[in-house]
C-alpha cells in the first residue's frame, strides 16, 4: 500500500468490509461476496470473547469458521470430552447406589448419607485413562502429538486423583442460553454444583498452565478486593447466562444469589487437589455484566452486522487472532501484536515466549523454503542462480538466502578418542586419529549480501 493511500485511511474508523457477514440469510440473496454461516447463527462463546476485544478478529473468526485447529485446541477438546465421560460415569454409579439404576437424567439429588459417599467419591485413575484412550480413538481427526498425549494422560490422572465432589452436581457440560438484544447467546459449563446457601458453583477445566495466584488476583479483583468483569470473560458470561437464562432442559437453574466461578488446572496436583483459581460474584454484579453483554451485542447488531463495519483494535490479544495476516492494520500500527507489554516481568516473559515461538515458526518456514527451492531447481535447472552467480532465494533488495556447501568433522567415539590420545601421549602407539574422525558434507542455507 502506498504512503498516500495509507494517509487517506482513517485507521480508527475503517470502512465496511467488502465481503459482508450475513447470518440468517440465504447465500444467493446475500450476494456473491457475502458469506453466510451454515446453520442458524448463534454467536458462540468464543466468537463473543474475540468480539469483546476486536470486532475484526471476530469477523475473521466467522469468515474462517473458527480458523485452523491446533494442538492446544485439540488437547482441550479431548480433555473436556474425557472429563465429561468421567463425571457421567461417577454420577451414574451414584445414581445406581441411591436409586438402583435407571437412566441418568442429570438431576440426581442425593440424600444426607449419599452425600457423604459422594463427597468422598473420585473417579479411579484407571477409569479416566480408559476414557481418555476411548476418546482419542474415537476422535482420530483431532491430532495431538506425542508430548500432548502424554500431557493429557497426566492431566487426566491428576484430575482423577485431585478432584472430589462434596457438593450436589446439578449439571455436566450444561448449555445455558439467554436472549439478549435479539440474539440467542449460549455458553457451556463443564460442571455446575449447588454449593448450598444460595451459592452456585461453576467450574471450567483448563489444560493450560495456571496463572500464578497473585497474577490471577490482580486480574480478577480490584484494590478493594471486589471481583471485576475483567477476571475471565468466559466464566463471567457463564454466570450471566446461568443466572438470567435457561439450562439445556429449558428451565432456569434455580434461585441462586451468588456464583462461585472456578478455573480448574489439572496441570498441577497439590496435596489439596488440582490447582484452582476462584472468584465469587453476586447477582447485583451480574446485572451489570448483563448490561455489558447487551452493549456488546448492540454493537454487533447495529455497527458490525448493520453497517458491516468491523473495526480492528490491536493489543496483546492479536496473538490469538484467527487470521492475523488479513488484519487491515499494517504491522507498524499493531506493534503490540508482536508480543506482550514490556513493563512487567510477566510482560517480558510473555514476549520471550512469543519470540521463542516465532523463532521456531521461522526456522520451520526457512526449512520449507530450502526444500521447495531445491525441488524447483531439480525441475528447472538454473532457476536459483542469483545475479552474483550464487544459488539461492532473494529475501531483500540485496540480500538472499544462499546455498553454501559446507564440510564438518565429528568424533565418532569420544571416549575411545581420548584413550587413544592418552596412549599416543604415553608413547604406547603411533597416532591414528583419523580412525575416530568422520567428515560430513552438507549445504547450509544462510543469509548473504548479494552484489548485483
Ligand atoms: S491482528 Fe489484532 S487488530 Fe488485527 S484483526 Fe487480529 S486481533 Fe484485530
């Protein structure tokens, strides 16, 4: 884009997109360039989380139907499905003990004795392992590499050993829905419990590493110790939906005045169980959160869908963007997308992680460029010849990745080499160091200046 064109664009008020998002319309009526979600469109939790931070990233999320999968996403999906089965297994068993079997309807309410039994109940780790295997076998398309499968095994094991249920479980993988601003919004809770005294517990399992306790407190509570919306978008939305909406059976959840929202991290098992981060909100706060949600959905209806203007607003969240390369903002206007803020140790660490990941991605891409260039050269000899006679691929005005033949020597058996060196020094035998040396040849693909 030329500087003159860039100067004319109002970056804080971008024009409408040329490929509009038209939910609930027939694709033909919507026009050739429009894209229409496949089913009756309900803004999902993930869509709304993205939309809360950057309208354009939510648009890209829809355009690419959630974007490419990834190991982390698959890991989370497999873990949640496994724990769902574990919890249903546990509840069915308790239902059998109490009522002598029958179909589990998700509304098991144990008596005092059963409650004691339930409080002590856990899912045996071997049962968890079997479920995990079953879930992985049934979902072969959800690829996770070896180290993630290993992580899943130990997380399921931790979860089984470190999670007890002293409260009444009133829902597993329960979907709540509510109508806000003409949209039906839904969110799914991993576990819903009646904690007694008008308190409802909602838990979400996370397969990432937990934030440290202080960081979480800083994010989730203000200086006076009051919990705030910024704690976790997903949990707060769940609490709003659980309080004002209906559960999967079409009925309201119950008369709860407070909600204890928990993030459970099975990465770490402590003597007291898996690591948890907890925040508690009351119904008054939820009123305010519902108003926030209504404001957000009004923007979605009027500005985004109505005018097809999807503003791009950069920040640390850019790292989670579905299609960052389609962001209309040029990279120099979203410097934060390259990493975290650098004014705290957490920020520095996040940036360092981003650097490490970018480095790994760039190494992989470089290896692919090298391999593809060689294949291309096989079919078109001479195609890689650079202006100075070297072979390579230009990567700047006068700089290129150049193929450089290299040779290097390795010692095949270091211990034997050292023994031999000692023998030679002691005059026991003549030097025969060549026996331990191996000469290798290869081709490096390195950046060099190219004189035209
Ligand atoms: S890169 Fe950042 S600013 Fe651009 S669309 Fe994605 S999240 Fe929004």
